[in-house]
C-alpha cells in the first residue's frame, strides 16, 4: 500500500547520525553534508517506487553533488522480514546503480524514527545550515517514468534553496511503500 509523508515542518534541524555504508566506511551527517546543503533520502531495494526512480535519483544526485549539495541514501527496512533489503543486498543494489553517494544501513531504525521517515522514497532537503526546507518528491513519476518535459522537482528545489536559503512554496509529497518497521518487543 502506498504511503505519503506528513506536511513539512520548515527549519527542523537534521537529525545527527553515524551509520555504516555499503562502501565499507561509516558516515555521520556532517560527512555527507555539502557546503550548500544536503539531501537525505530513505530508500530500500525492493520497493517498486524506488526501483522506478533510482536511475533518475542517481542522475540528479550527481548533478547536485557537483553543485555543492551533499547526498546520502538510508535503508531502514527490517531485513529479517524483507531479505532483499539486507546489508549485503544493499551493497549489490548500490553497485548495480552506480551510487555516487553513501548508501547507509539504519539497522536499528533509530535514524528513520528521528527523521519521521514514513515511506520509500522519502526525501529530506536541507539548506547549508542543515535546516529542513524540502520534503517533496523527485519528480512526478511514480512507478512509471514522468512525462517528457516534467520538472526535476528535487533538483530544482535544492538549487533554489542553495541560492536563496528559502523553501519552495509548493511541495508535492513523495509517495512510496511504507518503511518496514521491526516489531517492537
């Protein structure tokens, strides 16, 4: 079932984290933030919404990273219930799609909870002070590509945030599969 994030709470500070990545390194928020801002996106390997956007996401991340916006993806899904989202499968997914950014494993799901992430993909765009300015979508594509000429909403928003520090007034929430939470015992 598709899920959509709640409304943006502007200027919420980015939650700190320190997580292992598929490249063998460990990254904190400050390690992935760029001089002009950062995008933190919650994804997973098995979600049809993620699979449909992943190549466009990687392309937009490459562009934004060259322009000084940091980028990281985080998988928080319960890998015991969804083995395709295990850390070993994350490594393969990152390699297959040539991720230019760290793909982080949130095994405890504490980072997803700190960000109030609800779906995959779920995009969080921050200004240079790591204050939330964007919680929209990549573009208007869902499980199919967007129509020709569609706006690159995340990229456009992050460029505007980098230039002005202001949140775009119109933000369409992302839609995707719900994060697969572990049973609380």
